[in-house]
């Protein structure tokens, strides 16, 4: 086996040496014989892979940006081509009339308000209910600790959507369905984000030395004060990252909201994704209005995302990687 | 470790225990319970029927379970294969030494990742519109005025449409993962292979690809699981349609969408909650098995590496 291998290598060596010598000779010959056009053609062939790569990247960039580009231009195109059948890649005379319409004629403000309310409330509930639990799982040793961590992960595998009927009954039982459906939604979203929040913050607490709290307690702090005044401020990046993920996670939730919220006459009690979906009727979609509304509701989310990216590095990677 | 009384531990754990028991566990257990009853929308006085719903689900000829599962698996296989392919080609292109400005390309190509998926789903529905959608408009420029792909009304085209959207949403993640793995492949290895006379194709399959596999495998399994339970994006574009045969679910009715449409009762006179619950539990068991398998594979891999 070994001999055969070395034999092959030798063969390859000699073959390459031969071919190298051959190419050198041919090249020398060609330099004299070839016209400039021939050289250019050879250079093109040599660069062909790079050219193809650039073509691929350009195609991918168009694929990636086209939906977003198109919706932005449609939002600026004004209402003259609401149902236009002629393709416009650039609006002839850009106008903000679609945005004005969206804000004045459609309950976009209400949608954004409802959505923000649901997301903020669910984030607050989710943080509150997972914070002390994550701390306990990180700092205390008790029977069933490992089992609880595994149980949390097992829960995560269950998509809440599968139990949608049960969630409906639960909200009905809690009397939230008719009185405060948004609070009900927030409760369910918060429950859905518990596992992520707990694991993420537990992971971050694990990286904070326990000596700090012990020092505080020797200095006379109570357990609770050590947690509240020492550990929690240090865990701010993890808190921010968890909060952001909880917020964004419920921001565009559709299935349960669609099941629980019944639109009133002008749809002002919906979350925005329901409102946006309702705008897309089959035959009468006002594309310009739809596009403007889509841009309006995307902007806060993307701004939040860009703003909070700095937290991710410290808060999420450290907290998330450590089991 | 902090030494504390057991009561203190309990006090710290109380909030999450309460929340998990009431809001997370109760619906799951209730669904499990429902699946053993004959509850329907109009059957208020339902009672226990044992495994009847499961038997109905698995063994009757008009059960949609196998059709929906097969459709979902087909969707998962096509999507994940395309994620890997597009992600890998894009990563290789960006990693090519002669390609300039890869940071700029990267930020452009990652845009679909940052965009909120549910909103982009509605935007894609707009792009796929038969009469006004820009995709068909562009097609008409090249193929004449009568061109038009019935994206949302033809079963095959609708399936392709939701595949395209999912690829658009997911390839950036794969690109990032693979680019990271590619950049960790030591340059010396590919150079050595090239010195030994391997061509670009051989270098890729024999040297680079084996180095990518440990990074790609878990991501692939993970995205197979998320694609299996995909709901919002597909639902917002097709709502599970188009339906060609009234006796069968539509061409993009994947498991979650099937369940949701059944619960909404769009196509039925009486909503059979118990049967839906049995379907949900079945899907959950499949998902649980897949997740368990993925984790088993994941730990085995890390043990080997360690």
C-alpha cells in the first residue's frame, strides 16, 4: 500500500515536471507567435471563473434585495398605479401619498400600538418569570436541577401552535378572551419565550463569579440584595439580549393572534401583521397602501435590530454558548 | 455555589414553576387528554374513547396524515438541499481569493436574514401575484404579453413559490455558517493538495468539504426540524392551497398548516377537536424523536472532536 502510494506520488512528480517543462517551452514559442488578441482571449479564459463568480454574486444580490427594493419603490409610486399592470422599476414621480393614506385612513397607529403593547407586556412577564428561576438554576444546587434543565429543553421542542385549541380554552377560562385578548396573547407569548430566556440568562449567570455575591454577603448584604444589586447589573447584556429576542419573537406572531383576535369594524384592534394580511384581499389589494404599510411596520423592527446588535456579542454569545 | 435553605430555592423557582405548569404544561396535557376523547365543536358531552382517534388517524383510508406527512417531508428535503447548495456556493464565492469587497457583498446578501419573515412573506405574495406581480411582469417583457406563471393557483408552482421564499429566508444563515467553517480550513491544506496535483474539483471534495461537514451537519438537522414545523411564512402566502381535489388537502398543506386549517374549520361543517389533538400529538412525537436524534448526533460529534 505504502509503496504503491509513493510510486503514485513519484509518477505524479515526474509527470508534473515533464508537463511544466512542456508548458514553459510552449509558452516561449507562443509569445513570439501569438497576436495580441490571442493573449487577451487567454487572459479572459484564465479570469473566466472570477467573472462567473461575480455574475453569480450579482444575481444573488438581486435575488436578496429585489423584494425589499420593490416594496419600497411601490410604496413611493403614489396611487396612480395602484392596480397598474405595467411594470415600473422606478416610480416616475415619487410621492409620500401612500404613507399619508396609511397613517390617516388605516389604523396603522393602532396596530403598532397594539403590537408594541403585546410585545412589551410579554417581554416583561417573560423576564420576570424566568429571571429568578435562571438565577436559582445557576447558583443553587438542588435535587432535580439537571432534570429541570432537560425538561425545559423538552418543552422547547413542543411548538405551542400544536396546542392552539387548548390555548384558546385556557384564555377563555382565564376570562381574557373577550375582555383583554391582547393580555392573553402576551401571556402565551411570554410562556413561549420562557425556556429561551431561562437558558440564556442561566448561561450568563454561570460566567459571573459567585465570589462577588459571597463578598457582598460577607459585607452584610442579604441573599436577595446580592442578587439584585450585584449580579443583576452585571448581567445587563444578557437581560437586554433576552428581552430583545422575546420582543422580536412575538412581534410578527400570526397564528395565535389570528385565532384569538376578532377584527372590529375598521380593524383597529388587531396586531399589525393581521392588519397587513387583511390589506391583501384577493382581488382588491391596494398595492401602494400595502407597500407603504409594510415599510412602516418593518422600520421599527429593523431599527431595533440594528441598534441592539451591539448587545448580541456580549449578551447572547456568552450566555448562549455556555450550557 | 451558594449554600441556602431549601425554602429560599423554592421561593426563587416559584415564578417559573407556576408559569410552566399553568401556561406551558396545561395546554399540552389538555391536548393529550383531548386526543383520547370524542370532542367536537358540537359535542358538548364528550367522553373517553381510548385510542379511537389514533386508529382513525393511522388506519383509515380517508386519513390525511400520510399525504400531509409526505408533502412536508418532500418540502423539507427540497428546501434543506437548496439551503446547503445555495449557502455553500455563496460561501465559496465570497471566500474566493480573487473576489474583492467580500464584506460589502456579505452585508447585501445577508439582508433577507434581518428582514422580518412574516412581513417579507406578504411581500413575496405580492411579488407572486398573477396579474400585477413584478415576477410575471418581468416575464412578460421577455416572453410576450401572454406570459404568466400561475404562482399561487397551480399546485406545482405554488409549491415552488414557497420553496423559493424559504430559500430566500434561510440561505444567509447557511452562508454565514459555511463561510466561518471555510475560513477555518487552513490554507496550507488546499495549497498542499494543489501542489500534489489535485484540481479545484478534487480539492473541494477531498479537502475542503470534509472540513465543512462538522459545521454543516448540525445546522442542516436544525433547519430540517424548523422547516418541518414551518407555519407563518407558508400560511401567509398560500394558506395551504391551492386545493385541486376537494377530498385532499392543498398542495402546500404542511403539517402545521393542516392542523391550523382543521382548527379554523374552513373546510368542515363540524370541527373535530379530538382528532386534531391526536394529529398534534403524533406530530409532536415525530418532532420530539427528530430533536432527540439531532441532539444524540450532536453529542456524539462533539465527543469525537474532544
